[in-house]
C-alpha cells in the first residue's frame, strides 16, 4: 500500500496562525513540555506486559508450526490465544501497551500508514455494540463504504480483511465499553465472535484486550477457552511500598528541565499525598508530575513546589478549597479524591474561594 502526501488543509493554515502568534515564553514552555510528556518510564507493569506478549508470540510459533524443534501440528490444536490486561482507569495500560507495540521489532511498522505490521490496535466504540466494533475494525483495515455493514455480515468481512492485511494480532482497547450493554446472551455473543476469530481454520487470530477490571470475565465461563486466556492485572500503587519509586518518577521527569530544582519536595509525606491525589494509579501520578512541571514553567519558577501540584489538583477537579486539596490540606487523608469531580455542593451559601497561585 502506497503512502500519499496530504494536500494542505484549512487546519494547516489555522495551526500556522497559532504558531505565528505564539509568544517566546509559550514556545519555550511548549518545547520543554514536549520533552516532559513524551518520556516513557520503565516500570514493573511494562516488564510484565512484555513477558506476556512473549507468551502470546511463542504460542503463535508453535500453533502455526514455525517453532524449530517442535512437532508440526496437524490442523488446529487449540487456535489463537488471548491476553487480557485489566486495571482501573488511570493505571497507565494504554501508554504502556502503545510503547511496547512501537518498540518491539516483531511489530515493526506498527502505527505507520502502510499497515505493514501484523498487529492492529483499535479503541472499542462507545456506546458499544458488537456491530459498531466490527465496522470500526473494517474501517481501520481499509473499508471506505459510506454505509455501516450489517451486524450479521460485518464479522465475516472483518475476518477476510484480517487475512488480506496479514493481521495476526488484534488489540481492542477500552473493552470495558461493552459493560454498557453486555449481559447474558450479549456477552456470550461477543465471546463467541472473538473465539471464532481465534479458531478460524484459514487465519487464526491472537487477541489482546485491555480495559477496566470487569473485562477479566472474558471467556472465564468457557472451559475450552480458559486454558488459552491469560489475565494480567495492573494493581494499585501503595504507600510506603512505592514511596521511593514515586520520588524516582519525579526526579526522572524533572531532570528533563535542567533549570528546575525539585529535590526539596521529595519527602515521604509528599509521596504519600501524591499517591492519594492520583488514586494510587501510576498513569494519573505521572500526569500530575508532568502538569505540575508545566505550572512551574508557566510561573517562570526555578523550583518545583507542592503549590504547583496543589494548583494542578484544583485545575483538574475544580475544587478550590484548600482544606479539600490533598496536597495542602491538614487532614489530607480524609479528602475523597474520587468524588471531587462529581460531588454536589452541600451548602449553597458557602462562597467558593477564588483561585490564587500559591507561593512555594
């Protein structure tokens, strides 16, 4: 498949105007933040994902008769395998998977226009239906029809396109969208559809499903499939177990901006507050550090402070009261972070404090 060069669009002209009207300070901050947000931090989760993908790929060699020293299977033995990766929102699943897909030589070409990679990654549509998922995969594999393919026909078409494009591994991200409507027979239909792709005699498919913990139910009621499915869980971080790791994350990211001092805030108490604010999720924690550095740069400060993290929390949640901000509240452990975006005001007469930049 050849790659075409896109013609200039109205969007290109708009973005050029944005650049032309960017101040020198904005440009410097954006350049620094590009380094900060693009960094990938190796973690135990990344190592576990890589190990399980090794298992997935090795099973493919054996199943397809390409493993030296192993007997060539006669017909389909068990079909493809499925790796199910689950964790709470903000655990960092998508970023780790994307980095793994892009860095592994087996998936060379992943994310490029020519689609030469044997791996296809799609995000499950929301609201979720099995037909909508099938049509999304078909579009990603080159279908350009104006009309949606009928539910009864789309998955047969998808299997044909998978073979034509040489796609052996299908990754479905945010599979928990299925929980919006899936129950009973619908869940069984989804499992049967994906199971058929794994057992297709002419073109077996291997699956990677990633999403929230409810996705771990995938094929657990099917004895013939349970042996072919592995579940990898991203567990919550803990204090004090991960206190030093949290400090290391701050150091690693802050060092990308050499002019910013950051060691002064790296105490055990700060690590505990940051974990609490991030719901003990790795991905959210990294975002807090990145955004706090952005606040520091915008303030033209040469020292990363707790106040920058407090400002980020206020911006992200809309909660302006200091006593409800886990970075600066005296009783920070009692702050219910999960409800910060959804809790209705209990006292309409209480005046909301004005947001002020806090001094370090």
